[in-house]
C-alpha cells in the first residue's frame, strides 16, 4: 500500500496510512504492529487516535528509518511516499 511520511511539526515521526488503508489492512483488535525496516523488525503501538482522525503509526524507529533514507525533511504538504507491504497478520515491511 502507498503511505506517506508524517511529522507532528517537531521531533515525532511516523507513517500515515490514511483511512482507506487503515480500514482495509488493519484490525481494530491490534494493540501494535510489527514493522520490518531494513531487515530489522520493530514493534510499534497503535494509539487510540489511529482509529479516529489520526491514521498514522509513530515511532523513533520510523524517524531513524526516514533519516537513513534521507527523508526527514520535505516541502510543505509534500511528504515522501513510501510502500508499506502487508506480510500477514499484524506484520508489515516498510520500503522507500
């Protein structure tokens, strides 16, 4: 699925999947997801806001991944597009 980088305007980074992808690929019973980034798997919690108006997951691991891929900064309203590949259950792989 196509997703975009997300930033709160400060030091918190994440991946925004959008409402349609959230509803298609994620299950409400999940408290976290497992995300593979550059061969390492990270457990990332899903906040209550994920199911409301904030369909993004946030983690220092995502920030580090974006830094490694030179994607920490972007023009206003033009975040980098990434691929989030569903691997089954609550596991995904993040690709630049």
